C-alpha cells in the first residue's frame, strides 16, 4: 500500500510539473508570435511598397 501511494504521488507530481512547463512554453510561444507579428507590421506613416498604390 505504501508503494502504491508513493507511485501515485510521484505520478501526480510529474503531471503537475508537466502542466506547469507546458503553460510556460505556451506563454513564451505566444509572446514570440506577438512580437514577430508586431515587427512585421509597417509603421503607420510608412509609404506603400509598390508605386502608385494607396
């Protein structure tokens, strides 16, 4: 019985750590994606890329 409790607690700790690390990876990926999208947008007063375009 004692071994089963140790195994269950270890499994629960592993799942908890997995969820924490996964959440951090998701947040970091979202931040990088936002930053990359922000860098891609031209400044509001930038001229158009093609001649004659509005």
